[in-house]
C-alpha cells in the first residue's frame, strides 16, 4: 500500500527451481513493486515471502543477496568510470571474506589469483572479456545492461530477478541477452524476468504470471496464457478477444 493506493494486492505465486518465470503486465501493473517486495527494497503491509523454505519477509537486500536472492534494476547500475573487469571485481566483494575493503586494498596472492579467475569466468560467460579494460561508460547500451547481469552473477545467485533486462535494446542485443538468460538457466540458476512485452516472454519463459492493476490475472505455461480469456480481454479488448479465439462476439 502507498497511502490508499494498492500497488500489489492478494498476489500469490511460486517459483520452481531451474525455470525461467516471466512476470508480465502493462506499465503500472505492479511488476517492479513485486520485485521490490521480494528483494527487501519495500516491506509488505501484509502477507509473507518465502525463499527455499525460510521466511524472508522484510529482510534487507544485502542479507537476501548473501542467501542467493539477487536482482537487477530497470535503470543500468554500473560504475561508469571504472573498467568492465573492475565493476565485476567490486561485485565479488559480497561473496569474498574481508568484503570490499580487501578487494580494493589488498589480497593474498592466492586470493588474488582466485578472484581474477572468477572475474574472467564471469566476463567470458557474459561475452564481455574482450572489453574488460574499457570503462563501463564506453560500452554500447546493450553491453552495459549485460554488465549489470555479470555483476549480479558475481554474487553467485541461486534465484536471479531481472527487471526489464531488454528495455532499450535493439533486436540483436535483445536476442543475445535472452540467449544469456537461457544459459543462466542451463547453469542451474533460476530466473524470474519481468517485462511488459508479453510476446517476448511467451517465446522464452517456461511459465508466466500476468499482472493487471496489481493483481494476478493469470498464471501458467505460455500456451495456456496465450488463450486465456481474461488475458485476451485485458490486452486486446472484448471484441478482439473473441476474434483471437475464433469466436463470434
């Protein structure tokens, strides 16, 4: 609740290990608010949130990240003046003993080798290794978005929540990023992705949750969502929904 406005209401859904779950809905449907509630940036006024059998309602974002629940944001959040590899190295501090201070001001020789190997693995996986010495602000927009995902990978997520990762990308960048998301799933990372382009998520997600005015409108595999009457009415209007189902209004 924001004052008297219910941004998300009576919403329940599960995320299954090893899947790509899409949360879709028009602008203002409550998608990012849902992410903010799950990841501790907002505290729900009612209800509970569970992660791997443990209630996490109201836990701080950094505590959730240490548990393996990690997110990205709609707006690109990188250290623009630092090199690509420095961005990932800083992100590693959440998982490394000694934290950010040690990462910036000195490690033992073996620790440095281990950190460097990890940075290289992440950047190679994300397709950014060849650009490792460029400043983040010099990257094309799509690569900056991918760098944000690479930084999230440095925290070793079990569940990764991607907030509109394709926003602003050209078709080639979007296709590459979706391929990266599928590779994440193949590596055993469960992914939840939100977007307002239903057709994009229909093609690439195992299941969808459709939001409308902060409430769940439908949930299921893409082939079911595509034919759901409530979804068709919401997205196409009553007359077009009948037409899409091949019926007479």
